[in-house]
C-alpha cells in the first residue's frame, strides 16, 4: 500500500453515507490520480484488504497507482516486456 497523498471526506446526498476522495501522485511522471470510494471500501483498504478487492469498481490505473505508485502509462514504460 502506498502512502496516499491526500484524503477528503465528502458527504453523499440523502444520508447514504460518505465518500472518501483519494488523491495519489505517480512517482515517475507526477500525474495526479483522484478517485472517490465509499468510506467502507476505504476502511477495508486501510485495514489491509488488497486494492482490487476493496475497490472492485475502480479503473486499472487507480489500482496501479495505489499498488505500485505508478500510473498505468509509466508502469507500461518501466516494465515493458515483463
């Protein structure tokens, strides 16, 4: 799990719970990746659940930056052929 750059808590309409906005920057190119997840999903991730299980609805780029600290493009460039 990477050190998440920033976290914001957003309230959902109709008291449906909270969204957590996660912002993470690619360590290679600096691209900022932002995703909104439920508070429950974020807590599952924070407590050790693998990112793919905690956030099944997010894009592969979000998974890459949270797992490896690299955006999808930089991951492809750095590990091309593996």
